[in-house]
């Protein structure tokens, strides 16, 4: 299987940390069973040059919102906007096959809201969530969610 491509953004390092652990988890899976895909992750930041994506990818995005309550009052995305702009660039949205969100459950209804909004705005499924840096049991859960989605996409394209 081809490597799983992930684009992510991380402002304070939690997402970066989780992606590092997820990549290591994938390496271990791959070493035990070469059919299990590796992970190829690219960080998007304000400094990134926008490129036209040619392969399917997943987006990992944390949530930074200003105001609102996530239900009936407006909330404004902060800090992560460049990730959305990257997906909206050229034909990149056509290759987005799933979104994984992170956040802090103290934000209640706004937990992982940015990822949910991306999923809706860019018409890709919201696949999984984890809190902050995640914990070890999140790694197999998220990895399997990506695999399941990849299998579905391959079946759709066949
Ligand atoms: C100013 C600010 C606003 C935040 N707003 C939300 C929010 O609305 N919902 C949520 O689930 N988490 C929220 N968080 C928590 C972050 O999403 C969480 O800490 C995440 O792990 C940060 O990822 P990063 O370290 O990769 O940037 C907020 C954090 C900060 C500092």
C-alpha cells in the first residue's frame, strides 16, 4: 500500500507531537506487516508555499476559535486559517479524503469544531478526533480510521 499522506497544521506543537507518534506507530505496523502503510506527513504553516496536490491526503487540524458557543452564536477561526486556504487552493479540495480534528473538551460544543467545519466546507468525512497531544490508545484508533477510509476510497475509485 502507498504511504498515507497527511497535511497538518500545529500552532503550539500538540498536533505535531501526535503526528510524530502516529508516524512511529505506522512504522511499527509496517515493520510487522509490509501491507500496512507508512505515513508521509507535511506541515502547513504561514511560511508554506501553496502547491497543487496531486495525491489524496488527510488533513489534521486543531481548533482555535474566538467567541461564540459552537451552537447558535458565531465563532471565528483563528491561527489555523492557512490550512483551510491551502485546501481551497487550486484543485486541492478534490484530493482531501478525510479530516481528523483535535481540541480540548473544556470547549464543550466547540470541541474540534474547526475540523467539523472543514469536513462540511470541503465535503470530506470527519473521521476521528483526539484531545490535545492524544494518548497512546489514540494512535491505533486514528490509524485504523485512516486505513478504513483509504479502503473505502480505493473501492469507490475501482
Ligand atoms: C486561544 C485558544 C482557543 C482554543 N479554542 C478551542 C476551541 O474552540 N475548541 C477546541 O476544541 N479547542 C480549542 N483550543 C484548544 C486547542 O485546539 C488544543 O490545545 C490543540 O491541541 C492545539 O493544537 P496545536 O498545539 O497543534 O496547535 C483552543 C486553544 C487556544 C490557545
